[in-house]
């Protein structure tokens, strides 16, 4: 049995600018890549917290091509959007694009690198979100943090919680 | 925590192999031999990673000379960071939906039929 938990997410902050998520899927890389790049598929899962739909999902999959996402909540009908541009595309292994959100929670444009690696029929997706500055990253990440000591414990807790046996 | 220990912890967690080692240890203690197996890495290479983790106080090694079992150190942990926790929960939910979609795609057995990209003006 593969001791590494395949279906739990790991979230870490490896340096001052980045947040990294890692998750494995029981599917071949070509399918996982498609699910990340075809709008009719992306709309079915990239929805965030419960109660949101994705009425707009536009993906122009070429270098310089644009992404546009709009999410809408059923509750009060408020919406929230994201625009971006592809910087690098290597099918089916790597995507690099920018992201800018309507509420600017990223404190400026963020750079997203998504890699897809397949081993033994499982595909690992690693997303590296690179913020424009340490302040932007910390502004997003630092809610409630008081000092560096707390952040290192929290980082470890994220690693352990996200990989604890189900 | 001293600045040195802080640096050691950050360095320990900044490597994907070491994070995977911690994930494995979260399931229970193992010998170094058992630990090396899934990584297709030599024992000396794994031991190098373990030294980094030991310096950060994240693992300890038992005294049993034969097995030298490696154990994750349970530490008193601060309350989870609010934003990272929410971010993780959101992506867990996204990925559970993606699991279901991938299952459907596999069952369909072929690439989904192409549809014209929907455009909203």
C-alpha cells in the first residue's frame, strides 16, 4: 500500500512569497490536465466554499491568452471575479498564469505555477502561488499571527493536519 | 523559540521529500529502511534528510541499534493560522469535486466531447 496519503492536500509556505499546495489524484495526467484547462470541466469543481457557482469560465489556452472567471453566490447574489494571462503552457505538464481578483485579496497580481506529474497511474498536482511581495503574502496569510514563532508552528500544523490519516 | 530553531524548522519544511517523510511518520513510526522505500532513495540520502528534521526537533530516532525507529515529535502547536486554514478547506472542497469529475471522466472512457467555448458578453 502506498504509505503516502494520495488524497489529502498539503499546504505550505516554503518562503516569504509563496503558498504551495500539493495533492495527488487517482487519474492519468492527461485527464487531470484537461480538467484544469477545459472551461466546461473547470466549472464543475473550481467553486470554492459551498453555495457558489461559476457562471463565467473563459480559458484561452495559449501563451498570452486570457483567463476570466466569475463566481456568484446563491445567497445574496454577490459575485467575485478573477482575470489572468497565460505565461507558459507545456501540455500536459505545466501551466503558468497570472491572477488578479476583483477584491484584490492577493495585494497585486499573483503568479500561479501548476505542475502535473504522473507516477503509477496517479497524478500529483502542485500549485505554487507566488505573491507580488512578502507584504502581500503576509497580508493574506498573517491574519491572527503575532510573530514568526507562531508561523513556524502553524506551518508544521498545516503539514501534519493535512496529512493525518483519514 | 530561538531564531536558529526557527530557521531550522523553515528549512526542514521547505523540501518536498522531507514533507513527505513527515507525512509518512504521521501515520506511525518506522525504521529508516522502511522510510527509504517509497522514495527510491538510498538510506544515506534519507538519513541526510532525517538529520535536517532532527535538528529542527521535528523527529527523534529511537535507540534500538538495529532498527533506529524514526518518530514524529508531537509538539504543542499554536492555533491554526486562519487564512491558511480557510485556504486549505476551500481547496480540499475543490479537489473532492475534482475527484468526482475525474471518476466520471474515467468511466466515460474517452475524452469528453468538445463543446464550443461558452462566451458571456
